[in-house]
């Protein structure tokens, strides 16, 4: 998945959380170690609410932005 974005018209309805849950289910089914992503600072709390851990600033400067590494570990492989 290259990016995840929810239209402003549909924010706050749980769609993003449902998509993240589906990705977690897929990671578990495929016996993957977890999910790693980068996000902007204003999304850190959202991903933490969804079980991700903030691992600090990313080396990525894609688009001239500052990104943060977020990781969710598959509980079945850890």
C-alpha cells in the first residue's frame, strides 16, 4: 500500500481504522512480523491509537516533508 487517505467527507466514521484493521488481519494471516509506515507528525497519535509505536523521525524527506516511522508488531510472531 503506497498511501492511505480518507476523504474529508468521510473522516471520523471509522473507515481508516477499519482499513488498518484489515491490513493487520492480512499481516497475521500471512505470518508477517508487522506493519511499518511513515506519517506526518499530526498523525502520530492516530496511529498510536491503532496500536502502532512511534520509532521517531524517519530518514525519508519525500516531498520535502518530515516523516515519522510507525511500527505495529504482529502479536502472533513476537
